[in-house]
């Protein structure tokens, strides 16, 4: 078969490169001179692996977007969730800054309720004379009946009131509050569920 430089059906594997072909010098030299080793072939360029960098700002933005999406599915939307958070924070601050004697007085009155099945109505001097009452300066109480007592004390945030109902401590609310008119729903205090 005669030497054919181009053709649609045949591929010549041992033919020299076509004269019009532009190849790098290193390749031509290696093709032409196989007996002596010329310069070493240049290694292929390796791509450097890129490190994955996670920026904290994107994580915060994604978490905030997720929280806003969740908040819109709840009753009241995001504004209700923020208001609840503020109220809880204020309540926690009031609890932390409340007079420690208030806690002891609540324990004293609940102990009396546990033994007598009702809250007594002693005078202030009788409570102050009791060694374990915890009653100190700036404290007072309102007797709401045999089922409830409201304790008042000064704290760093102002005055707080604590309701004791049927032997349970319903917690503090800000400002001086009188006895609730309805003991089954003693607003602003909340009866715990369960």
C-alpha cells in the first residue's frame, strides 16, 4: 500500500507529523531524537486543591432566615416570638435579682400550708419573730384567704410580688400587686400546667 498522508479511512500510526502542524519544541525534539535523552519533559500542571472556607456570617444569616421562616408559621409571627423572649428575659432577671429573703419566706409559708392545709394570717411582728420565716426589711405580705398569700419585697429592679397559691409558688411579677380576684386564673401570675 502506498504512503498516504491523508485519508478518511486510514490512520497512520508510524507516520511523521504533518509539516503544517505546530507542536511545541520539546515534543518535536523528543520525536526526532530518541537515541539521546534531551531535556526532561515538563510535568503536567497540577491543579491545586482549594480549601472549602465556610464563613460564619453565612451560617448566621442562614440560621436567622430559618428562624424567621419558623416564626412566621407560629401564631403571632416573629413579633410575638420576640415579645415572649423579652418577657422571659425580664422574668429571669427579676427572679435572679429578687431578695433572697423572699425565697425563704415563700418556703416558710408553703411549709405552714403543708402542715395546716391553709395559710395563716399572722401579724408582721409574729412573722418577724419566727426564726425560719426569712422575713426581712422591706418585706410585707397580703393575706388573700386560706388558699393564697402575696409576698412583697424590694429587689434591684424595684418591688416584686410573689403569689403562693395552694402550697405552690407561682413566681414573681414586677411591681406591687394586690391579691388576685380570681384564684382559678390569678392574672398576672400563671398557674403551671400539669
